């Protein structure tokens, strides 16, 4: 009997989730798990709860660096419990099923390729735009098994030091933490802005959403900050367009909500920078799966690998 | 009868060449063609001279942007005669053989993958380091059909304007024209250097080779200039390591001769910037085919495509 379901584990964002997904991409029962200690026990418990005879395998998307064989996580600063092979092996032993693992942004790209905004493209690059920036590359219809750490390409060689050790990383200038940093620095230097009215005047509690809200209300500082981050994002988009000449760039993550100012500016900047012949052919579009890309992509890992093997 | 030869056309550098190559990679008869006008007639003539019953097809490596289907050159500033499909079609009509075409740096990567420094790697990135910088990416043993314009990733977002329209391109800081630019600017500002003794004191006739020669003789300006360009090259290497997590980076082109200063500095800088776990696993090595990579790779286009069907 062909097994029609996968157990998908999304360890990408702050909401860690386990779900049953059908071969058509339908998402069934979901379980949220805590991100704190005992994550491994919580995952094993959730998998046990969802396990049934129709499950073909377990797919995991996780924030971290994978080994080249894509069988284990080498480094995962946010989810140390997943480092090394123990959890993968325990899941395999407990379930008796194959377990596949990939980087969370790679899994999101796979999800968009299977059922989302990437369905119609054989070649696209996905950027996840949140606190930081991640990426995944689909080439010739298949997920490239590479780290695709797009947020850690240096776009300002002598720029600010990043937590990764590099200088001038794209995500230090173009992601959520940059947007907040630009705004807070300006506010500390007495810039005028309605942002002072948020959170009882505590500027250190501002979020990128606050800044987008204020920008849509016409707040000049907020608009400037989003445009500046957008221009830097455009530098990264142009670099990837010149390197990968994709048919599409798909933008995912919380910041995509700020499309009208931040993303518009990024596209404009990329159009000034990328090779004209390549920019004319690339579509820059939002993710269509949103938060579900990770779950759907993790299930896709199972179905594609099962077919290939 | 299995056809055992390919006609390989190398339109990459300044020496344009046509050669017979065997299925084992042996290079037979070669013909140089002029790069000036009437290139198409010269190529047709050379192909006619080499054509025999054992030829499986014609492979072309050319400096320029290809269309997505890799059937024609869209833009080739140095070799306008090759733009559009007419030359490819004429070669096909005259020879009755399949004609395959690719970007010159992509073809060099394919050559290194087949018979050169990339033989032992399923995943590597090739940089061509000359006046400018080109690239080719081998993923999972196959050439990625992308532009891989590595020289035109911006590493200094607000840097100097490049002829491509972008700002702060890697090749503006890390290739031959940058090395010359740094040196000439310093000499114009009265820097002391033995470079003044070259070319009867005409600093505008200096070449990157002159600068490397002087550097090996201990000339401080020359060493500084090569180190500076090397550091910028290291930024580009780190970016590609973080994005593509390759097993190897292969460095080709004339500047590889300056390994001991320029490339050493680039590797050192990349080691400071790339993700530690990725840098530890990547080998950074010189091309082993040198000038023949283009010819060998163009022949490989024929044999691989013929096998693929």
C-alpha cells in the first residue's frame, strides 16, 4: 500500500510545530511543541501521537547548518537539542521510519516549489525576511543541497561586525534587526517620530510591525528607515540575480508584510543594479504559503526522497 | 559507430581557438582565429578544416550572457558577431552537427570538473581571475545553467560604479583592473616604487604581472596593492562559501600566478569571514588545466549533451 502521509516537523521559527501532511499537501492534525529544554522528548511524544500505518516518513526543517550529506545538524544556535545526530537517530529508532532533515529556509523553498509561489518555476531563489535573512535555491526543479546563507553575504566589506563573525552582512543592513537598529538610533538622537507614542514611549520595545504601521500613517522616520533597509535588500537581490539568474525570487517571512515601502524600494534598487537582461526576466513575488511553507516543505522532503530512493 | 571527437571553440579570452578534442580529453589539431571582424567566416572555415566523420558535435564557450535555454548568446560585448543565434545556426547548417554553447567561465568549470582540479569534487565553484572576474558552479556533479556572474556581486554597496551599471562590484576591487588601478593611483600620488623603472617610466603601461614581479622583489607598494586586492577577493570567496557551501573553490585565470601574495591574502581574509564550519571543509586550489580549460570544457559540452540524449 502506498503510504499517503508524512510527519512534518518545523523547527524554523519561534513556533515549533509537528503536523501530519498528505501526499496532496493537505495539512491534518498539528501539535505545537515548546522551544525550551526537553525539546527532544516533546518531539518524540508528538511524533508518537501522530504516527499511523499510512506515514511514509518524517521530514524536519530546522534553523541551522547541516552536514553535507544532509543527515544531521552541525550547528543550531537556537535549537541546540538538534545538534549532532542523536535526535534524528532517536526519531528513526522510535518510529521505524526514514527521517529527512534540511535547513528551514531550504525546506520553505521546497514547500513553495511544490505547492506555493514557486510551482511554475524550475529555477528560483527564496529569501526569508525576518529578524535575519535566510535562503533556499531551487535549480532545475530540485532543491540545491547547499547552505544558501544569503543573509551572510557581505555587501559592505568593511561594515558592521555580524554575530557570524563576518563584516557587513546583508542581514545586518536589510532585515528586521537592521530596521529596528536604524529607527532606535535615530530616536536616540532626538529624531521626531510618532514612534515615540508606541509602548508608552519605550523605544526599545518597538517592533518592525510598529515601524511599518507608522510608515503607512505617513511617519517620515519610519518611511526612511524602511526605504534604507529596502535599498540594502535590493543590493542582495541584485547579487543573487547576477549569480543565479533565476526565473523568480520569492520573498517570505514576516517583513513581506511591509511590501509597499520596504519591498518596493528593494525591487527598485535591484532594478538599478542587476544585469538588465537578467532583471527583465526575473519575477519578484511574495511567498504564497506563508507560515505553512515549513510544514509543507518538510513533508515534501519525505515524499521526494521516498520517490527518489 | 560511436563518434569519438568534438570540435571545441573557445571564445573566452583574447586568443580565440578551435580544436579537435577526443572523448578522453586529448587535444588534437588546433587553429587560432582572429578576434576582429569576419570572426564568423573564420570560425566556419576552421570548423570545415577540422570536420571529419568521427565528430559528434560542436561545443562553444563564449564570454557573454546566454539565454535561459543555453541555445544562443544574448549579449557579448567583446564578440558581437556571436550575439543572437545566426552563428550557431550557420555552424549547425554547415556541419550538420549539434552545436552547444555556454558562457566561457561555465565551460572552464565543466572542463575542470571533467579532467582538471575539480575531478574529485561533486560540488565546486570556479572563479576566473583576469582583467575581470567570472564564475561557474558545479553542483551535484553537473554544471549549473546559470550566469554565475561572480565578479558582479556588490561587496561595497556604495562603491565605485562598474561598467555593468552596478556599484561596488567584486571585480572593481579584486581583479586585474583593480590591481592596476590601485597601483597607478598610488604612483600618480608620488608613492615610491620600483614600478617606476618599468616601461621607461610609463606607469600606464604597467601590467598585473609587472606588479607581481616587483612584489616578489620586495617592492612595498606592489605587495600592498596585491594584498588589498586579495582581501577584497577574500570577501567574495567568503560570500560564495556561505551561499554555495562548496567542497572546493577552484581559482583560474592569469592572476592565479600571483598565488603567494594575492591568493594567500584572499584565503586568509575568507577564513576570517566565512562560516567556520563551511570554511573548514572547503579546499581552495588552483585550476589544473590552465588555458586548456575552455577547450576541454567546450568538448565536454558535446559529449555530456550527446550522452544525455
